[in-house]
C-alpha cells in the first residue's frame, strides 16, 4: 500500500503543477498541448490509484466517487480538445469554438476539483484541524468547508476568465 500511496501522491503533485502551468500559459500552443498531456496522464494515474486506496473507510467511499467524477471531467475535456482539433482540420470554426468551450469548462472544473481535493487533504493534516479518532463528523466538516471554499473561488475564476480566454477562438 505504501508504493500505491507514493504513486498517488506523485501523480497528484504532477497534476497540480502541470495543471497550473496549463492554466497560466498561452492557450493553443505546442507548450499548452504538451503540458496538457502531462496533466491528463497524471490525472488518469491519480484517479486510478485513488480507486485502489481503501485505508480511510475500508470500503468504497465518497473520495472514490470524487475520483470517478474527476475521471469523467478529464476524459470529457480531452475528448473536447481532440474534437476542436478535428474541427480545425475540417476548417469548421463554429464546431471548433463549441469544442473549445467544452474543453475549457471540463478542464477548468477538473483542476478546481483537484485543487479542492488537495486543500482538503492539507486541511485534514493540519494539527489544529486534524480530527481525532471518533471525530468523523469533524473530518467531514473540515473536508466540506475546504472543498466549498475552493469550488466557490474556482467558479468565480472560471466565469470571469471564460470570455477573455475563448474570445480569440470565436468565429
């Protein structure tokens, strides 16, 4: 289990760094695509390992559900990016713009979910917030508050940046 935990942690760290780089660099460039593939592969590895970790609950739990949703967002975002590329090759700017809109939505929400999971993980490891044995409710509240804060900030950033980032690709 220790090796699995390390693979999970390394994949999560790689995804956090690569995802941040993708979000902060110019869109549509070779570098964006390369970093994007690093993000996708690390997220697939992260979600795959998450589905194999049962130490916390001893059975399928809420974090496994989160990993499934995360997997869906990454795959949907990747499919949309590939669709945008096909539309560009067909010289169909309307289909490309629609696909890029989907790519933006799925991938940004994927990163928000990753950030929420990371902040929740960190919060539950801080001595002041770390629940003691028998304090399952405190653990749940810590995770819920951390997740809601990150999702709230992420939603605002996604909404604010959407038009500016997608404007160059609109027909």
